[in-house]
């Protein structure tokens, strides 16, 4: 669409399209917006010309939006909501008035953070319904479509329509049973990932085909000896306590009780896999007053959780600025 045609699109045009989509009636839309029938007809004709689409099809059930019109309505609805929030309610935003369902997806290793987020938002937004789930292969597409409001992951987005905020560097370590042969050695090599059974978590990070870790290990002539993948951290560490397994995971995944577990620094080849946590959200929502507040609150909550988890004394030798873990 040429820029000069976009300039002809006003708030009343967008409001009219939204009202007709909702009601299926140009008459109802005209009454609610205080417009005459001729004014509605003129503006509909103008929008059809701007968008090069019929927009609505007349049926016995009323006006039905075309596929293109339905897509337009989604974006227009967000624009109108933002105008209402940021212009008409600027300066009087109150998070306690947020009354909606908020869906957040996070990495398997960061699931423990959800407990803290629930507690914090319960006090700040008592009317908010928070829905938290583990990250999956559809999470990024669901963020773009609006099904998911926010997501946290280390993989950078490849999809248009996602805005990202960097939340800081990840820290990853090797975890084995305290009596594992590697604890006596005090170091892990890439060959050890071939000689010992490997357990995986953070499924979208290192269990899908062609993971970074698998590529690096294969590039040095070894085969990753995967014996199991876990969608929750408790099962992962309970299994490590019962055998000679080895896992390479985030410090956030560590349980509070490290009984029978030992931490070892990862091999230098894996340390080169520097990565950061990213807060992901829909680009069309980013910038509204409500979403800006939610993004800031979630960012602060997650960073504080990471600081607490990484502040454990038993981790300092592995995650200090001079340490070897990423």
C-alpha cells in the first residue's frame, strides 16, 4: 500500500471497520459511532480503495469480513487499544486494573521462576489470570499471532513480528552423581559425552535434531550418547542420582537440594556457545502502556530470579566473571 494512501486512513475509518466486523451490520456500526448511512458508505468505499479489497461480503446473516479484512481487523484492534491506553489514559495507568489472561512460555530450566512470577503479579495485578507453560516448537508463532503474550528462551527469533529484549547471559554447567568417575577427574571432555550416557533437558535448546551441542561434539569426531530427554528438571536430576549419567544444563535448572549431585565445569569447546536469555513479545503489542509495564515487570522478576539462583555459594567457582561456564 503506498504511503500516501495510508495517510488517508483515520481513526474513524479503523473504528468503523472494527464495529462492522464485530456486529456484522453497517447500520449498527453507524449508530454506535454516530455516523449517517451516507457517511458509512463513503468511508467503506474509501477503505476498499485504500486496501484494494472488498472487505465485506453481504450474506443473509449480515456483512461477513473477507480473509484480508479479518487480518486487518486484528492489527486495527491493537492500534485502537493502544490509542485508548496511551492517549486517553496516559498518566493514570494502574496495574491493579489489568483484567485479562496473560500467557507466558519459558524454557524447561526456568520453570521454577514461574512460582516467583505468580507471587509477584498476584500482589501487583490481583485481577490478572496468569497462565504459564513450557516452551514448545510453536511458541514463537503463537507469540506472533497473539496466542502467547510473552516468552523467554535463548534461541533468537527468526520470525518477523517478534520484538526481543536481552535479559542477560546464560550460565551452564555439567551435573553428575557425586560418586561419578568424572568427579575424581574434576574435568569433562567432549569425548566424555560419547563415553557416558547423556541426559538432556531444555528440549528446544538441545534435544531437537541438529542441536548446537551435538554439532560441536560431532565436529570433533564424537557422537553424543543420548539416553534420555526430560521435559521437567526434577525427573532429570532424580535420574542422575541413580547412575553414571551426565547432563549439560542451565544453572537455573539446579534443585535447591544438591544431595548426591556434583557440579563440574563444561569443556572449553562448549563454553564458546555464549548465549543469552531473551524476552519475546509480539511487535504489534510492544509499545502499549500495559504491555510496556508487563514487559518491564517480567524482565525485573526474571533478572532477580537469575541473580538469586546464580548467587548460590556452590556455583561461584563456575559462574564468576573469570569462570568457565556460560
